[in-house]
C-alpha cells in the first residue's frame, strides 16, 4: 500500500472519520452531561447547607471528618468545644490567703462529665467549710464571663470580698481540709463554647447566706478559732518582746462612726493581715498586760526589741497615736510600762 502523503487531508490510518453531523451531536452530549453534573453538585451542596450550615454552633461537630468526643448528657461536642453538664463541678482547694480585695481561695476546678461543662449561671453559689466551721459563702455571676471546662482541672482563684467570708484561717492550716460545694441556681446563658485551659480569677458578686447558718455567729466562731491558733505562737515567739498594736475591738463597741460586730472585726483583722503580710489576733483576757477584758487585739506578726523601734514602725506606716502603739506582750507581767504611744 502506498504511504500517505504528508499533505493528505483525509483520515489518518487507525482513526474513525468524523463528519460535521457527528461532531455537533458530540458537543450536545458533552453539554448535557456537564449540566447534569452541576445539578447533582448543587443539589448535594444545598442539602449540606440545609442540614449543617457552617454558621450554626454545631457545624463543626456535624462536618465530615470532625474529631468528635462523647459530650455531657448525650450531647456530642468536638475536641475543641465543650457543652453543658448536669453534674456540679468539683473544686479542690489548694491555698487560702487574705488580700486587699478579700479572702482568696486558690483551687482547681474540674467537671466529672467527659464532654466538659460551661459555668455560666448568674447565681453560682460557692460555700467553703471546714468541718462545722463556715469559712466563706458567696454568689458568683458568670453570665457575662462563662468558664469552660474540659477533662483537665483548671487553676482558679476565687475571691470572697469582705462580708462574704467568716473566718481567716492561719497560714499553717491545710487548705485541702476544706470542703467546697457549688450550686448553679440561675439559668445558664451559654451552652457551647471553645475550650480555654488558662488560669482564671473570679470575684464574688454578693455574699451568700447558707440556709440555717447565722453568719454573725459564724464570724464570732472564726475569730475565736483564730485567737486559739495564734495564742501558742505568740506565747512561744513574742513573750516579753514588743509589737505594734493595730486595733482593739469588742462586739458592741461604738467607735470610728460604727458599731462593731464580729463580722466587721473579722474584716478589719483580715485587712491588716493582708496589708502587713500577716497579723496576730489576741484575746485580752489571755494576757496580763491588758487591763480591759473582752477585747480582740490585733498586733503585728513581727516583733521588736524595744518600744522606740515599735513606735518608729507605727510612724513609718503613717499611723497616728490613736491607731497604732507599742505594746509589750506577756502572760505574767503587770500592765505598767507595757504601753508606749506615738508622741
């Protein structure tokens, strides 16, 4: 067979000849197929948008390939979000310290639900006790600043302002002996949010009066507990030495424009303890150098070698003679010569 000349315009051997009519039909088939593919894609996309639009809060959990975990109460959440839990969180105390803004409980907070939890109630009650002693009780408003919890304990500082704590435990008390209960009585404002594992600091919105508890009696018991804790320490470390006396109060005393009760005396003592990195509380009846019984006396935790040094400390802190004096502490000495005022 003769070879095909290079300029030949007919079909190359092995190819089907294509006519103009066949070419037009082929183009129509391609167009129809393309339209069908687009229609199927749009229908599928529309169904996904209806069932799981990306702006819905559960879109991440519904999206194909999401890393899902079992949520609280049957709710499914993702590894990066948490839902709500019907069980109350568990707070484990670690430290407790007085401060300028109140009594601060350092703790970890944990949810027993595997899917996490969100604390967002405007009435989240927290009550701290140690045996029969009421330490603090307050309501926290978490409606505008909710707390997300996952499976790990989260470091938390709970601040109880004056009026919401009724005891100031000494520094040698083990905070882990405290019991903490949490009750969310208000509605939750948030049901799903991203996980945040950082430490948080929460300040109570208002004092809480636990049912069946007389808070004035609780504060009175707290003062006496502190007196008992400080008595032996002062006797062993300060006997015969000088201190700065910062306050002397008893229930019912009218002074400084107010009538003092156990709660206000406790708050004043706490403020001194925070301001001066510690303070001691004495009952005047326990020490022979005081002439008036029934007074609760706040002194500095530090002691001084003589009266002038203690008076000098009072001056350096900006006190006048009515609010700070030098006092020699003893259980056996007479009152004479144990009190020196600022000139």
